[in-house]
C-alpha cells in the first residue's frame, strides 16, 4: 500500500480528506484491551468461574476484608464513576511554550484561543 502524503494547513491541522495515520492499523491486529478482555473471559483450570469473576472477588476481598483503601477507592470509582474534578484558578503567565515551530502571529492566535477557553478573573472584571 502506497503511503499518502499528509497535507496540513498553515496552523498545522490536517486538511480535510487526509489522514494523520494513512496506513492505519493492520487488518486483524488486536489492541491490548481486546486481548485482556478475551483472557478475562476464560475459565482457568481447576476453577468454575472466569478470570474476570475471580479478579472482582479478589479486589473486593482486598478492599473490604483486608481494608486496603486504594482497592476500596477503585471499587467505588468503578461502580459510581470517578468524581468530577473541577478546575479553578487564574492564568498569570501567558508565555506558552510549544515544540512546534510557529510564527509570532500564530503563537498569538494560540495564546488568545487558550485564554478565551479558560475562565480568568481579570477578564471577567
């Protein structure tokens, strides 16, 4: 398969109709998550339950019976979801450094976009 040249706009974003990963993932390849899920479905020799069930039981035992706080947190986060984490603060330094080579005008555009997206007490006054 011939590699497609990626075309970008002046701001560095990829133009419509082009892919940042033109080769894509190889057909038939599996992600690590897929492999783990398949393994967790298996029932180990000498057991009646899957690895997934055994894992959950072990996590519950470690958290509740053994009193391991990090296991308790993991159980709660898996059942109820992670608590919302809100950010509040003030931007005091607007000198944003990037590894991308950009002109001064482009850096100003990025700086302004960042400042507009984050609430700032000074801009609200």
